């Protein structure tokens, strides 16, 4: 029996728009959504068309592949690179589930093998991204990972859907059912703020590219710690196999002392309307990082990068998700956001900075902003530099996510840039002052109060004696 692919009902208009603009050529794109995890179902919430290749890239591709029978518009490397950019702009719980193609019926048979090649190229490219490596640290490889290939005939408007187990290169695919259904409004929102405090030694004389590699390697233990942590939902630690939403109402009739009142108050404060999506404040409880090394090593370093502060994370899960699935989604978003910022930092240093400079400078690296997906409560994210405005974020979302945003749809105050006095003051001191204000004697800190307190928190990166950088949410600095 094949899988069922359930597309959000709002996408019917979206697909009609794509069909109108596709013409007689081939249109490719990405399917964004979430697998069910337990049933043979996948949920699709967005279709993203592949951006047009730049003219010089097209000329290079034609010269390299002269005489190739591959149809124009099916450049697997270009589509995979687009998928890589899209992935870091998605919140927790949303991932790239596959690809779609709109084409005339006469080309549908001849293109089958190329589509499968594109699908596997996208999958392999995403596996190599820093956040995927961090998420899989210490984890077991999944035996099955099903990805979707959707074909839409531009003439007959017929949908043909197949799924492939990308873990098995010999899989020939299975026919799947595609249907529309309204479900997004029932997806709960998860949010958290995670403290980061990492010290990274930077080897002297290394190129900027090596800085990127060092950042990826050095944040590994922290990411592993996050992925292995326990999650509380609205201040309650629950079993992983429990349904995330269905577990809430029955507890109101059973008295458990103070725990009953806290749970009830926390749930009410996170549900602004009776028919709106439920929201959960998540706290990630992680073990202390094991800094014990087998052998002592002495390495000459040119400086140290300190990553300190708070990361604002969001995730969405389907209405039947378990506590374990929700925990995985929010933890992955923390890791994805941290690795994305480190990657953007290294790229910025590589492009515009002299890493071996002797002067000290202060530059701002991007803070995380959110944009609403269609007329839903789901959001995507972008990373906006200090010298950029909302219009830059809107343009990036249009190019990479194929979605039009109005200025009011962009949430730019989820994180803020640190003030100069905050950069001079150690993070532990600032956190200590905040904690002193909440000495009410309760064993569990109110989840809603904690969330509101850090809702507009800072993240920064400072790199000194060559470069000094500040990133919203946490700050990172390099000392020589």
C-alpha cells in the first residue's frame, strides 16, 4: 500500500497560479511540509518554484553538458543548491519533502529517470549541510526516508505522485495518493529561548574557510547536548509517546496540588482565542557538555570565538504529533538556527573582511526575523543584517521561498541587537540579574513569564582584533 500525500487546501489556488505561469516549458520546484512519522502520510504546506538560473550559469551549463538529452530546467545541482538555501529558512518541523515538476504530457515519460536523479541529488546535498550533520550526531541512520515526486501535466492538469525511499538507491518508487485537505489551522506552535555559551579557539594563520569548519566542529558538542535534552511543555515534563494536544484537557479534573494550577494557567496564557492554534512554551533541559578529552593537545591559536546569548526558536507539528515528535522539532530548530548563523558569519567574513587584519572593528551579523506563510499562523524565517531593511527580507523570501510578503507580515522584533553596554557585560551577569527578580520560591519558573521576558532578546557575535561581529540573539567575539 502506498503513502498518502495530504496537501493544505490553500495550495489549490497556488497550484493554479503555477499552472498559469508555466507555459509550454518545464517548471520545477520543492515540496515543503512534514511527514506524519507514524502513519504512511505526508503533509505538504508550500510549493516553491526553482529560481531562474543566472545567464552566466546557464551558458556554463550548456557548454559543460553539450549534447545532453536532459530537458532545460532540470539542473539537479541548481535545484539542490536552492533546496539548501530554503532549508535554513524553515522553522522546526518543516522540511523539504520532495520535488514537483509541471510539464506537457508528451515529456512525462522521458523525464522519469531525470526526476529521480534530481530527488536523490537534493537529498544528498541536504545531508551534507551543517545542521543535518549536527542533528544526526550520535544518532542512528533511519532505515526508510520517503521523499515525494509530484508531476503535474500542464495540459490535462493530472497529478501523478510517487514516493521513493532515498536511503535505498535501488528503490523504484511507489505510487502515492495526492489529496487536498484543510489541516494547518490545527497545528500547534512551539517556541523556546535557549541560552548559548560556547568558547571556540581559532587556529592562527588559517584561512576564513577554515573558520567555518572550526565553527561547525566546535558547536558540535552543544548541538549534541540540545538534541539529547529533555523538553518540558508549558512547564510539564511528559512521556514521549503521549499525544501532544490530546493530553491537556483530562488533567484539569484530577488534582495534583500546585501542578494543576500551573498547568491550567500556562495553557490558557498560550491560547489567545478559543478556536486558534494552541501554543506551547518549551524548555529544553540538557546535560552538561562533557569536556573531557582523551589526549591533551597544545595548539597555537590566533584567538578565541565566544558565542553567548539566547536563540529564539519556533516549530510546528501536525495535530496528531506525539510529545517525542514535538521535542525533536523544536530541538532541530535550535540547531538549525545556530548552524545557519555560523555559516552566514563565515560567508560574510570570507566575502568582505580581511581576517588577518590588526585593527578592531564591529560589524553586525544577521538577526532572525519571521514571515507569515499565506494566511496561516505558520511562519518561515530569514536572517537580516544590520544594514538591511524589511524590503531586503521580502525580496529574499520572494526569490528563495517564492512567496510574496507585505511589510506587516514580517516580524522583525522577535530578536533584537544587543546594546553596547550588554556586549561589555558578561552574559552570566545579565542572566543572574534577571533570575534575581524572580525569587518567588516556586520550584518551576512560569513558562509564559520566561517567554515574555526574553521575547525580544539579543543574539550577537563579536570577533575582535581582526573582526568584531554582533548577531541578534547571541553574541560571539574573537580575541587575539
